[in-house]
């Protein structure tokens, strides 16, 4: 399933000329991530942790460039803040 949101954020071919993008690529490759070529390669991704009920968005991470990874510790902390939904009586 793909959700691109109301506005697709893209980075064109010139994005590959950024030094930080290559550093991200080399770091991921060194850690064993091989990636794939499935899907749309120019759309920047993101991670959202959304709480139950009225909690709203607990964490938002939007890629600023290719390979801009989310902090997994922050994701786990945000997920831990999700309160259980109360059943309607």
C-alpha cells in the first residue's frame, strides 16, 4: 500500500549530486541494506506515528533528501505514548 498524502514531495535527478545523499547511500550499504528499484524513485518518504483518538500525530519525519532515515528510538518512544482506545459504552 502506498500513501503519498495530499502533496507529493519529489527530488529530481539533481538530488543525486548532493554529497549527503551519497553519504546516506554508503552508510546504508555498509550496514547491509541493499534496497530495491520498486516503486516511484523520486518521491521522498516519511514516517508518522499517529495516536489513538484525539492524540493526533505523535511523531512526524519527512525525508529532506534521499536516504534521510528516521530515528528509530524516537519512533519507539512515540509508539509507546499511544494510549489505548476506550471502548464506547
